[in-house]
C-alpha cells in the first residue's frame, strides 16, 4: 500500500506544476488569438484547482 505522505507529495507537485504551466502559457503565449493555447491553459488551471481541493481534503481528513 502506498503511504499517504507519498500521495500528498505527488498531489502537491502536480498542483504546483499545473499552476505554473498554466501561468506560463498565459504570460508568454498569445491566448487571445490561439484557441489551442487557451484551451490547454484552462485545462491546466482546472487541474491545479482540483489539486488544491484534494490537498485541502487530505489536510482536513488527517
């Protein structure tokens, strides 16, 4: 069985990486003209939000 600390660490890492990637795409890409970049940035932002909720739930349950 995988320890909870490893799951928590992986969740935190994925949340941070997704948020940074979304921010980087928005800051340096032209999302107004490129619908593909905008879609990817939106999906990465959603993943970061879900990760933040998962982290909150893990902290609340322990």
